[in-house]
C-alpha cells in the first residue's frame, strides 16, 4: 500500500511549527521565514539554479517530491482566511503554478469549487475527517504516496490517528515562544515511529520517524 | 569572571525535562530513566569501568565536572518532599558520597542546616533569588565555574534571567507528553545563546548554547 509521508516540516527548538498571527503577508506569523531559511538556500528550492547548496539540507528538500501522487493540507496552509469564503479570488500563496503538481485536498468546513492550476496541481476543497480525506487522496494518488503537507494541526491530527508512515521534521535552533506546537498530545509516539536524527552544517537537525 | 554552566540536561523531543508525578522511587516521574539512558552507558558514568562507551555521549558526560567549583539546584532535584521539612532524615538521592564534590546550594523556601557529605559535597539550603544564590555560589567556587544543576524550573529561571553562559541540552527521541517543559517563555533565546548541535550514535542530539 502507498505510504503517508510528511516532509520538510520545520519546527523551532521549542516545538512550534508556525508562529502567532498568520496574515496574508506573514503566512507563518511572527516566525516570518526563520523556520525555512535552511531550505531556501538549497539547489532544489532554487529550481536547480547555480549556487544553491547540495548537501544534507538539499537531499531532504528534494525527497519531498519523490513518488508523491497527492497532498492533503489544512485550510490554514492554503490561505489566511477563516470561516465562510467571502469570494473565491484567493488561489493559494504559490501563484498560478504551485509546487505540488498533483491533486491537493484542502480540509475545510467550507468547501468551494475545485481549483485547477498550472503544472498539474488541482485543489479539491473537502469537509472530511482525516481518514476520509486520506481515502480520497489515496484513490487520486494511485500507486504513489500521499503527502500530509501541514499545517501544524493537520500533521498532528494525522499523527494522533496513527496514519503517518514517514515523518520528516526539521528542528531549527530558534525559540519562537508562541504559535502552534507540533508535538502536543503525542505521548509515546516513539512506540509507533522509530526516530533517527542528523544535524546539517546549516545548524538544523533533521529528524526522521519511520513506522516500526 | 567564572562561567555559569548547564550540563547533560536531558529533555524529550517534546521538550519535557522531567515527567509527571515525582516520587522517591521515581525522581523523574513517568519519564523513569528514559531521559538518561544515553548517559548511563558511558564510561564516565560507570566510574571508568571497562566496557562503557567512550564516544560523543561520553565526552559530553565528562565535561560536567571540568572546572566546576559549586552547583546550584532546585529543591525538587534534591528530593521529592514539598513544603516544610517533616524531619532532616533525607540526604538526597545520591547516597553518602554524591557526585558533586563541591558546595551545592539548594534553593528552597524552607532552609535547614548545612549537610556535609563525603567526597567534598556540602549541601547549603538557602531561600534566595537566582541572582542571590549565584552570588553565594560564585564566592564558594573561587576561580572555578558554577553549574546550574536543575531541575527544569531552576534552569529555566536562570535562562530567563540571562545568567547562563553555557547550556548543554540533550534531546532524547521520546515523547513524554506531560511534565515540565524547559523552553517555555524563552522566545528569542537564540539572540543571547549561539546554538550548535551534534547527533550521537545513541540517537540523542546534543545541543550546546554559548553566550554570544
């Protein structure tokens, strides 16, 4: 069966996967871009242009696309709006060619029509439990894997439901102090996922959890 | 001036430096010995007996004693009792020859007479602010450094007061889910401490913060 994977999910040393106060200008609130600096410098992130890093951080960054056939994301990853949609103008943070290139299922209590973008990404807005969304995503992914794309609450829900096979978390040595914590309510997760860690010269620590 | 140092301070992946429910049999509550397995296997911890590990974990373990002239600890590190002392029978968790071998200042609202142990350790019980305790410890340490020995709340107080020069934290890949968190209320600590990290084959990640 296809795997359910989380990739490049960055948290602060004190466990916050995003800061406080998401707005359209600040998708990660007061965390700004600090959780993702390690990735921004990689060759993969820069579209393989010259000068990007090709070390540990790049290897992890690139694994994000390997064999993924669909993504599931929470609505707060898709946009800063809350509650019913005022209109359908918002098309995500990523421009007309988002970096997913697969079907993307957006979990929301306020569905809206599918949104077909360039490059193979189509956003499907569904009001569903984690299990129901995963069933749809698996069907869309075929033999390929499903990525749980975030945000924090979505990843935590899938971890709590024991639906994650591969968890890649990146610990960034900053203390955000406030925001949303990834690890809350997951006591004993090490009984389900075997953890490995490796530090990168950028200063981050990559943690990989693999289903036992 | 002498430095103020924290060594071998273990926390879970979700940031807990101790579990819930400290008792005389379980100094770390439901965490049991799981936060310290990495250290128990080292040659240093085993009193240099044959067969102990001599790698990364051992190097960090041994640095605990380098040039330390006094320790400050919270009362909950000294014992499981709370409130006024019923008697003075309790002499710490460590037997008659505790592993400190220096004066140790125990922060408590309930002072009791000094306790002179074997091997150079004397416990002084003082009702003092972190700053006041540090002044006493520095005087006792002479040219040597002062160790902040824990528990969680004591280390966090000294970090909040910006009194720590060297912070060694060990992240153990387990999720305790409950207990006392080390990093709470320390937003922006990276502006005061520069962090380095290294993983050890045991699976833990050593993090060192050095005053900028």
